[in-house]
C-alpha cells in the first residue's frame, strides 16, 4: 500500500492566512516543507481521503492526479476536510470526462446533505454517495474500510478510517481528541503498528 500525504496542516493551514507571528513569517520566507496545506492523503492510485480547499494546489503543485481518483473517503464536513464546491469541477463545462466517469464518495449523513445542497441537479450522473457508519466495515475494490468514531464534532458522526489491503493496514486518524472508548475497543482487534510521520 502506497500512502502520500498531501495535506497535514490544521484548518487554517501553515502559515496561517493573515498571521503576522514569527513562525508564520518564517515559514513564508523559507517555504518548502514549512508550508502545510489542509488535510488530504492518497492511498495507492485511486483512493483519496478528504477533499480540502487545497485540493487544486495538491493537483497543480503536489502531483495529485484527480483523473485517477475513483474513490473519496471523507472524515467529516468541516471545510478543511471536505470542500464540496470544488467537486463541481467534475461536471461539464469545467471538465471533459468520459460518460462512465464517476466519483464514489463515502462519508457520514452530513456529507450526503452537502453534496445534495452544493452540486447541480442530477449530480448523481457523476457522483455516487455512500453513507458510512462507525464500526460497519465495507469494501472498495480490494480494500476493506472500517470507519471508527472520532471525538471531534458533537453535531455529526466524524470518522477515522482503518484501511486494509493485501495484509497491509493503515489507520487514518486525524482531527480527533482522545478517541472514544468504543474506538479503542475496536482498535484492539486490529494489528496496527502506531507510527507518526513528520517532515
């Protein structure tokens, strides 16, 4: 399983918009790995986790190829993780795509509402929504995906995701305070090596 982190910043990114603090000024000056965009990661070629307002930058500057993305897992509806307006880009006249081209979006009930409220009528021709529920695993091609409950928003069921394929397993666990007890209980059932990557 190949993992590429495109965005690892917080909701404001780093450096933060308008911020005049020493750290943000230094990051702007140095650039490179000091610049951190909003949350997104790619698993192999066709699976993307979260669709932030920085997705266009990830495509233009970071090497993300959205023409190869078939599946989108969304953790929750905060705009730094799901910027639904940019999903409009899959429709003509903004994009020329084959008639068969569809984006399969997986997320909680709020993600489904956002798609319906944001996208043009008839969006189902290009975007399929699949509702996810914590602790109910599902298959995406060769992947087994287990949504876990995150401790983030009280108004909706936010998810962390365990993704498995060919004996490899990754936990995508961003934007959560201390995990709920039921999530810890589920994690005990999985063989995971806890690791953190920072550049």
